[in-house]
C-alpha cells in the first residue's frame, strides 16, 4: 500500500516575531515494513538557516532558524511511503510469556536489548504509578503471552476510556486521564505505556498518521486526516509489535510511522521558541493521507 502524506502547519502571530528556532519531526521512518520513497519540507517565509540531524532515537529531525520579522509561518511536509507489512496474526500466536519477556529484557546486553531497556523506565510524561500497575494486572495473568496480555489491555482501554478531543491537552497528566476516563490518542498511548512498563515490559510511544476513510458514498474531505499516536511493546522473541488503543487494532496497512521515543515529549511533530511579538499566536494543522496504489 502506497500513500502520499501532506502535513501543513500554519502559525499566525498578533505581533511580528523577531526570531524563531524550531525543530520538526515530520519525516517518516524507513523500517522493515515501511519504505520511504521521498520526503520534503517547505517553509514559508524561507528560514535563514536549516539543517537535518538524527536524534537519539533514530528519528530524522529538521531544525531551522527564522531570523527576520514575520507575522506568519507555514511548514508543509510532503512524503510518499509504501507499507510492506502483511497480517501479523501468525507471529502474535507464538510470543513469550510476559514474565519470561520481562526477565529476558532486563538481562539482554545485546545492542537491541540495551536499546529496549531504556523503554522500561518512567519518562517525563509517563510516570509509573500504583494506579497504572493495578489496572495492568487485570490483563497480565500469570503465564499469559505478552502479545495476548497487551492485546487485552488495548481492548480494555478502548472500552473503558472515551475518545474526547476536548478533554485533554498535550500536557494533561496520566492521573487525570485515569480519573476522567477521557482523552485522545496521545493520552491512550501514554496510559498503555505506563501500564506495560509497570509490569516490567518495554514500551515506546509511536507517532505517525492513520488513513481515515469517509462514510460510504461520500468524498474524503481535504485535511480530514490527522497525526496519530499509538504504542509498541517489545517481546524479545518477536521484536517490537505496535498496538493502537484508540481504535483497538494492531496496526497493519493504514498506520504510517513517523517517529518513536519514550513519550510525546521526545517526538512532537513541531516545536520551538520565539522571541519578540506579543498578543499570542494561533495555529492550524491540516493533514491529508492519500492512498496512491494497492500493492
């Protein structure tokens, strides 16, 4: 399956901004199941400086500097990606018991194992808590396979927590999500990660895009797609496996991966600092995910 993704962010400022320094993580990752055919970012007005690097987690990062007054800023990323993966169900039937996976991950000193172990620890937006542990135990029965336990946890989150885009912001803590039982994809990913890590299993935050389909007989609206978030869990016998609690699915041919890290703070699509100006700012994000071919 091949897709073209257009991600446009518009900022407008009440008073001109004198300088701005920004980071963008908008480039899809190349993985065993995802091939990036092309990617480019257009910035208007043109920045005084731009360069790319790869961050600690292996994500491509574009950083750019605006060094002249501007009242508006538009960042548009266009990517073409092919998803190569097939149904993961045969693999998911043969995973480790979660206790074995926890022990194996803690003792694995290979490069892959050491990389996974950093995702056992709490992170700024995913603290470990007694509440997360108690909720997780409802899915992690003794001897249950990691894949079965996490799939069950994903289903429970999907059932117990309501999707409500007005309930939270990017900085809403997990304990409030537990209390209100409402949130969005970012919140559900953070909540799931807290639960999985509390059981000694490595889990990471994944950002990207999800193709959304219009109701039968209706045309797809431009800008109707959105950036999306889910999580991945490490089973030493299978590797990393993705789970989407917002939709209660194992991602296959409609989830496009952009970046991963410990939590949202590591991989926000666009962030920066500005100097000068006053009166606040307004922003608007529009995402189009267009299916090009079936392969």
